C-alpha cells in the first residue's frame, strides 16, 4: 500500500482535495467505529447513531466512486477488543504497511495527538492537510489575535465580513448601516405563544440509519438518550434539503425569535444544521450564500439574515480559533474554582424546575437544544450552582448530536461557565430566573417564583444568582462590566446576604 487516507467521523467532506489524490490501484481510505469514542464522553444514543449512519453512508459514497475503503464496523472492533481508534489504526498499519498516512487536521486535539503517536510508533510518515472547511484557519485566527488584549467575537466578526465581502455594501460599509441588529434579535412570544411555526424538515431513518440504531442499542444500551425520535440528516443531499427548508420557511423569523423558548417547542425557528456543518456534510460558505441570497431576493430581512450569518462566520469560526489557540491548557481552566458535582437530573431530566426539565427532557428525546436553552438554562444553572467545569463539559460533549470538542468546549467552559477567565466573554452570563421568565413561558408552569430569592417558593436560579455575586464579589470587582450587578449586591444588608447564602445551601443540598 502506498498511501493510507484516514477519514474520521467529522470529516465527511467529499469535496476535500484529499479524495482527488487517492489512486485506487495503490491507496485506500480507512474509517473506523470504536467504542471509546462513545464512552469517554458518555454519548447520547442519537449522537452515536448519527455518526455511525453518516459514516456508513459516506463509505458507500466513496465505494460508488470506486475508492477502496477499509471500514471497521463497531461489531468487528468490539470482537477484536480494539476499543480506541489508535488500536484499530495501529494494527491496520502493522498489517498493511502503507508508505504514508494522510489525514486532514482532526477537529479534536486528542485525536490529532493520537494520530501522531500511532504513526510515530509505527515509523510511518504522516502528512496532515489543512482543514479547508473553515473560513478562518487557526493561523489566521492567531494573526487576528496578535497584539490584542482581549479577543471579543464582535471585532473578529467584522473582520470576517470585510475580508469575505459578506453582507457588505462596498468593501467597508455593512448593509443596513450597522454591523449587528442584536436589539431586534431578542423577541419573545408574548402570552399567546408561538403561532404556526413551520415544523422543520426531519428525515425518516433509512435502512443504513436503522442498522446504525440497532448497533447503538446493542453496544451502547446503557448510554443516555432515546433513539425513538431520531430524524437527523445523514447525507449531503439530506443536509442540503434541511438547509433549504430552513431558509424557505423559518429564516424570516429566525432573527426576532432566536432567543425565545416555549414549552414542548424544541426547534422553533432554528435551522438544525449544526450537526451537518460539524461533520462537514455542509460547507459554511454554501450556508452563508443561501442566506445572503434570501436577503437580496427580499425573502428575509437584514436583521434575520445578519443575525444568522453572525452565528456562522462569527461565533462558529471564532470558537474554532479560540479552541486551537488555547488547547490543551484550555481544558483545565477553572477561573471560578467551581467544584460541585453535576446534579443527577442532567442525565434524567427529572428536575422540579420546569425550565430545566423541559430543556433537558428535550435533549434526551432529540439530542438537541437551541443556543439560549444551552446558555441560559442548562449552562446558567451549572455556573450559578458551581459545577466543576470538566463535569459540565463532559455533559455537553455527550448529550448533543452536534457536539464536537472544538465547538462544544469554548462554548461551555468559556461562554457559559466563565471558566476561561474572560477569553470568550467579557463577563459571566449571570442572570436570575426573571430572564427565563421574560424569554419563555416556563415559569408560568413552575412551582417556583422567579422574583423570589428566599423562602419556599424561591426560584433556585434567583437564589443562586445572588449567592454567586456574593461569593465572587472580590474576584469580579475588577471587571467594570459587572459594576451595576455588584453595586446591587453591595446594597444588601448582612442579614439578607446570610438568608441568601442559607437558601443557596438548601438548593445545593436538594440537588446534590
Ligand atoms: P441555529 O440557532 O439555527 O444557528 C445557526 C448555526 O450557527 C448553527 O447551526 C451553528 O453552526 C452556528 N452557531 C450558532 N451559535 C454558535 C456558537 N455559539 N458557537 C458555534 N456555532 C454557533 N454548537 C455546536 O455546533 N456544537 C456544540 O457542541 C455546541 N455546544 C454548545 C454548548 C453551549 C454551552 C452553548 C451555549 C452553545 C453550544 N453550541 C454548540 C452553539 C449553539 O448552541 C449551537 O450551534 C446551536 O444551538 C445549534 O442549533 P442550530 O443548528 O439549530 O443553530
Ligand atoms: Fe426555572 Fe425559576 Fe422559572 Fe422555575 S421559576 S422555570 S426554576 S427560572
């Protein structure tokens, strides 16, 4: 064998130049399903089924193109007791002695290191290709970061808009005369709730997906989550249909309601494309082009289109840059010295708080939650409660169909937990239950009252918010963006502070 091309589950981009290089007479592609990838983060069943199904479809696509593929099914690697990809790959290299191993830079630091180690040990030369999926490479991001005291997303985003001429009138001026329309992106549904939201296109599991689901039930029966509602796109064609469906039916309302939440409405106006983007069935450029076209065709407003594009070329590219810039140390950051164990209800959804039982219950059923549920419900509670950042990171990495470490870790550790000491955010996203009340109907159906911080009916978010500010008063005092919140803490009498601390202790004891 001349060259062995490794393809991991999040590298299913058939347009990558790597595939043009394969000589079917002497080269081959290697892919593997292994147990460890679904166990080191105790992966949701839908997440594992999604990867297996998409990988199996991709294998068939390569074979149709007459590219030789050595595909290791989970049933084979389990029998061979090869639980880690490094074990499967090491044995394979020993047996087939390729002259060179070629791989696109893996999306996860751990996997990149693993590939290097296997090739080193086997004495085979390794060529790592640039990941062309992103607009901004780690090197480009490092260049952007040079000489800056802080790395705010907004400045990176504006640079990206200018550099790629996205939603620009000329090279300098943003369409609509503003870089963002954030103020128009914070609508809630009011008392009447969401009206006639077009349901997203969901894909019925085909034969290959069903076989992946059966394997998941066989090999990962104890893992969390349900398979019943599996309906994720697993091929490029399906991913394109999901994108088209979103642009046509939900993009016009996306901007206004992107932060809103409602009982039993898991998807609302969101796109559901993150999983397909992250395994590279979709390219961010085609997503951006489709949304820009919708604006120019008059199909959706600038506020909706800008709001969406900011997520893709702003936040998504930015967290990718942060990940590669700060790994591996990033993983160990714990700015607020949080040490609490993750409450069990995160795995079961059985919480007495409606916002959490809704947001987690839906993750168990669909392996999905939208951004504000992740940031301002599950993430906010963990930060206020003081959960060890590694424990909440493990949960986010496990439970969402779109979870891959480069995107999940900065969002969790940085944005939602403030554990990275303001690399990602200028201040902690700390709020009382009143924020959740404003953005949803959850509190109307809850036994707690978001306006109360002590007493039987006190909302745990509200209690823990004040406790959080009391506890971290000194640490946060140099953060000028916290000035207003800290001033309010300083107004509390010692007696009230003592009541809050006592109530927070009761909350922690209840969920421990
Ligand atoms: P939409 O709301 O329709 O947004 C469109 C697209 O923008 C998304 O598909 C996604 O690609 C991108 N996007 C939006 N926000 C972000 C963001 N903050 N970072 C990166 N990309 C973004 N996203 C993941 O893809 N994988 C994760 O593991 C993940 N973990 C998260 C953990 C936490 C604690 C938080 C607060 C956010 C996390 N996000 C993650 C970001 C965001 O919540 C999801 O991308 C989004 O909810 C996916 O649903 P959607 O495709 O319907 O997105
Ligand atoms: Fe959540 Fe508090 Fe509202 Fe209940 S009252 S739903 S716990 S924010």
